[in-house]
C-alpha cells in the first residue's frame, strides 16, 4: 500500500533575477512501513521536496497523496489538522520553544486539538522517558545538550502517533555519538511501530539505515547508485 505518492511535482520560485525551478517534475511513491533516504548536495531541492510531500509548502504543479488522500485538494484548515495528526516533522534545527520546558514542548502539538491536558502530559512523559529524557522533563532547551534537544524534537514529532515521519537533515548539527542515537531511535520506530520515514541527508552513513535511497540533483530525483 502506497502511503506517499507524488505525481509530476514541480516548484517554481520567483526571485529578483527571475524564476527558479526548485523541482522539475518529480514522481515518487513510498510503501507503508518503508524507510527512505533522499541524498543530495545543498540546493538540490531536498528540503523543498520534503516540504511539499509533507504539506508544508504548496507545489506550483502536481499532486501529493497521503494514504490515498490528495492533500492539496484540502482547504488550509483541513490540511493543517490532517498534517498534524498524520505526519511528524523533525528538522536539522529543532525549533523548540525556548520559554517552555521539554515536557511542554512535546505536549503542544496535541494540545492544539485536544483539551485533556492530564492525559496528554502522561503520554508526553512516557515518550520522553523512552528516549532517556525522564530526568530532563522540566529543563528548558537552553539547559539541554544538542543531542537532548533533538531527542525532545523527536518526542514532539511522536506525540500524535504519526504514521509518517519526515526528517530534514535530523543529524546535521550532531556529533557522531548523538547521530547514532538519533538514527537508532528512528530505525526502532520504523521496525517496531511500522512508522514510514523519509530522511533528507547528504551523509551516506545516514542513508545506510534506510531500505531505499534516492539522489536529488538540480531538482530531479534519481535512484541512488553506489
């Protein structure tokens, strides 16, 4: 069963110098439970591609289906709710809210659509404990290491039990030890919870954790050949 399918996906940006084709007609599909890496240099279109298949940005042309639903046929409110409940996002920069604790940062995405704060808190604590952050619940981001901050970002992505995780250079700011921890967490989520994962990376070692690898260059997507 295809959990993600993109058809003729194009994205054109207008700049002071004219128009830039970030994506030039990409066709992509992914089976449920797969773990996919998208490699390529900076500026190749990886982030744009992830933003489009995740419903963050709007394509100039083409369609994206998630679980068979055409996400760009939805209005903005419906798309936002669907995205929040279906997809967990992890970025290179964790984007944690500095004034909130680790626990509060994890709770926020679910509090947007549910008002059972006690239950949400219990769920958030369980996730953070599973990621070995049980002793950091009440720490603010500035009190956490880079690896701990990224694990909080993973916990935040998991609070709504997404069927898909989209990770854009999730280990880009981490040392090798924390990179290994983060990738093992993602691999475990894939294997134990059947979460479908798409990872953008420029690192061959990160791609080795995945089942399929693609290479992006100049806005086009290719099967990766070693």
